[in-house]
C-alpha cells in the first residue's frame, strides 16, 4: 500500500527540496524556465515573463492540496537560489510505481546537484511512500541526464524509438528504472 505524504521539505547536504513559493518566480525566470535548451530536455515550454511563471506557480501551488502530488523547488543552500525542479509524476496507485523528472539551470550543471536531488527523491519514494518501482527517462542525446541516471544506479529498460518529433526530426526516449529491493541493496 502506498502512503502518500505530499510534497514535504527534504534537506540534503547542499540542497533543500521544498514546495514552490511565489517568491521563486524571479529565480525560475532567471535560471531555467526561460531557457529553451533546458525546457526542451523534458518537453516543457519556455516561460518568458513573470506573469507566465506566476501562472505555472499557480498550477503547482494549487496541486499541493493533493496528497499524491509531488513537485519540489530545488534550492541551493549556499545561495538560497531556486536552481531547478524535481518531481514525481505518473503516479500509479494500483501498481505502486512512479516516474521522476528533473531540470536544473545550466549554471548549476556538473556540480552533482541533480544526482543529489534524485537520490533524495529515491529515498522518499521507497522509504516514505512505499513505491515498488521508480522509473526515469531521458531524450536521446541528453548525455548529462544519462550520466545522472547511471550515477544513481538505475537499470536501463529500453528505448521508445522516435518518441518525440522535435525541430524537424524524431528523437527517441530511453527508459530506466529501479525496484525497491534494488534500492535497499544499494542504499
């Protein structure tokens, strides 16, 4: 049985993962949601004005009322900047699985932040909510995300070929997963 907790604050060594706030608007706009290179990596539109970001925050914040809604602002502790987001979505209550997505501003890449955030969400998924399986994917060619996924010890499951049509060409989607017993052996 799943034990939904909602989006709770999670602290790691260098990050705080917490529910989004309206005060995150400017950081989001500055560091990631207006960057088409970042947003396209997980098939999200860009947001170019404070009003557009507020609309996105309205959706996030209203959804926090649901106990099975999980979306965190990723806050760098040292600077208190909202550097990105991480979420659990595709929650399947019958089969006890979910999928993780994440995005960090390019200024914060190659610092181990994504792996740190993903590991903390895996712990939350398996130890707090009791998921049996957590899956994650990346678009073909997203080597950075592939590195995060491998660093966190997900197991490759397969490729959905030509899943997206972007910029005049097809792009495949590669899937990975981790089962609860695999997590328990690793962590």
